[in-house]
C-alpha cells in the first residue's frame, strides 16, 4: 500500500537550544503523518480500517504525548463531522459514529480508525490529525462503498421530483442520491439515460453513450451532460440514486400463483423476508449476478426483473434491470422479489 505524507512541520525539541523554526533548523524535528494514497473500497455492513501512522524525522528516542483527531470532511455544503478524539487511552466518539468507531494502535505510532457496520452515508473523505503541543499535522483517507447507480422516477412519472423529494425517493429505495463521480463512473461502465436527474450537489445531469436527436442532438459527443445547479425547491427532474452492495440477498419468491401488490408484501413476510426495494434489486443484479426472467413486484409498487446474462425472450440484449413501470396494484400478473438480511 502506497502511503502519502502531507504538510509536515518543524519544531525544536523541548530543552534544545535555538528553539523555533527559523532559529535552528539543524536541531529541528519533522512530524510526518501518513495515509494511503489509494481509495479504500468496501461494502455496506462491513468493517473497515482507515490506516494512519505518524513518525518523526529524525526519529525521537522517547514517545511524546499526542492528541489524535479523526473527522469526516464536508460534502456538498454539509458541515464537517467529528468522528473520534483520543488522548492517551481516553477515546471519545461522536454522533452516528458512537459505538461504531475505535482507534487502532496495533503498532508504534499507529492511529488507524476502525469503523464497524458501515452505512451508506459513511462513504467520503476522512482526515487523520496528530496534534503535538501547539502544532498539528494531518492527512486524508478516501473511503468509497462499492455500489451501482440507477435512474429513478416515481409512480407519477417523469420530472416530478424537486431536490428534497429526490433525496427521499432514493432513501426509500435503500439508496442515496449519487455523486457526480459515481454517475461518471457509471457512464464509463455503459450507463446511457436520456432523462435528467438530480445528484448529491443539487446539480442536474444525465449520461449519454450514444448521441441521438432527443438527447441533446447528434452533434454532441458522448459524456455526462449537465444542466448545472438548479433551484432545489422549484425545479423538478428525475433522480440518479446510488445503492451500495448488499449484505443480505434478493431472491424471486417461488409461489404457486401470481400476486397483487398487497399479496406480494404478505408473501415475503410469510417467507421470513420483506419485499425488496429498487436499490436492493439493482445491487443484487450488479454484485450478486442476480439473473431472473420473471417480472416481480417491488416495495415502491413497480415491477422489474434483473438479467445478468442476456438471452432470447428475456428483454434487450444488454445486461440490466428491466422495468415494467407501475402497474395496477390489484393486477395478478406478477410474482415478487424478496429481500432477506441473513
């Protein structure tokens, strides 16, 4: 693993002559904080360690008391989050991280952060800070959850969601609004969608692989098209959601007959599970290669089915999740997809 060091500072050891940066650099000691250069990838529900170490150049003969602080950097205007503060053996965690984080000190001057039971919102940039007296030094760790981006429209149809409604719509599907980086990666992997949707930063964009007349015209190159920032309350679009890889499993319930939406919910409960959400179905298709040619109800009242291995009589020739929209909830034409956390 490649480590990076950021913004080292100089101080003179206590009791040494020529104290101060400018007075005697030949007596100075440099503090270096190191974290991985590579982004760390994991999945929701997992445990992860964010590596961080520090050392002095030249090395000190004795250990110095330091204060360690971890925090999560702000995303899209949100406030920074305190995660953990440690002084010696005394540790304190904050907010949603309480009970889920621990300072790992397995080796000399290791101050890595362990996070348990990762949540969707844990993805992002973390800062490891070492404070020695009046001076401090820090470095960043990037943590990303493996996931899949999918476009989402509510039952009311196209372009019905303001920004806040788009956030709620994704959360209801066990997902969150996608970031631009996540949408761009999905485009690189082949996502092609002509309807514009909200992203995390309140921008509105859409990914195009094959330029065509209804999607900005034939003269524009493939790419992620942007409408820029839009008014969060007054403007309405679809949403691009990001669902992280699942800890449980999604399955098509083998049932002797087709079901209404209400019957589908009850059938999953009777099987010890719950009716699957759209984000869960996409994650199972993407990361568990869920492949089924049977249309089934989902929790939002939509009907879909996942195809990991395209074949005749099973929709389009591309891998993906097929969408039947939002049929009459009383219709008995479909099965159901269930989700079990075990």
